[in-house]
C-alpha cells in the first residue's frame, strides 16, 4: 500500500531543493506512486519503489535520447529533471492524446513472462481496448523499437483522444 504521507514529504523536499512550489491537489495516485503539479508548471512523480522510479527515469531518458516527443500521434511528457535519492521525475505537463506512466516498463529486456502469460495479457488488452487495440499495439511496437517494453497499457496511461487526464488508477 502506498504511503501518501511519505510520498508527499519527498515531493515537498524535492520542491524546496529545486525552487518549486507544489500545488495542493494531487494530479493523481496509482500503484507506483503519486503525481503533483508545480507552479513551474510541471508535474513531479514520486515513486514508491526504486524499480518503478528507475523504469520511469530510464524510459524518459531513452525517449529524450532519440528526440521522441510523440509516439503514433500521442504526446510523451518531456523530462525536466530527476532525483534518484528522492525517487522523483519531473516532466512537463501535456494534454491528450498522450502516453503516461512508464513505471512498469522493461528497458532493453523482454518482460519476464512466458508465452501463455503474454497471450493472456494480449487477450485482456483486446477486450479492454476494443476497436482501439490496433492503436495501442502500434504504440507498444513503436516503444519497443526504442527498447521500451510497455506493459501498463490502460486508458489512464494511454489517452487516445483529447479531454481531461485522469491519473488515479
């Protein structure tokens, strides 16, 4: 279970260290951490676990290395800063269509699942996404071309149409 008090403490410490002010309302909370908006404006994601933080950081670094700002028409937040001690990434704020949350990605390695598990995941994705599954699979394939295996494809993370972002999962 996420310790929101601890995540907020780290967010405020990061803000102090980097000359930021955090807005009171969280942008969202998920299984990997929580996101706050700053007055910069930017968004800071505070991760609960080191693996989630390093996946998030390394995905954004990889995409920046390749100059990627969009994937199949979906914007990708651009990394501003990160703090490994506090397990925080800071990124710009974008509007949909967009791709968010790389905490469960696998960088330069295939996910540790067997063929049956991956087939079950693919079936669940097809049922979840319906007619949009082709777009989602195209996004995942493009990310794989950069060495990012993105397995957290859900409507809160891949937002295919303009509208509000809902980060809470």
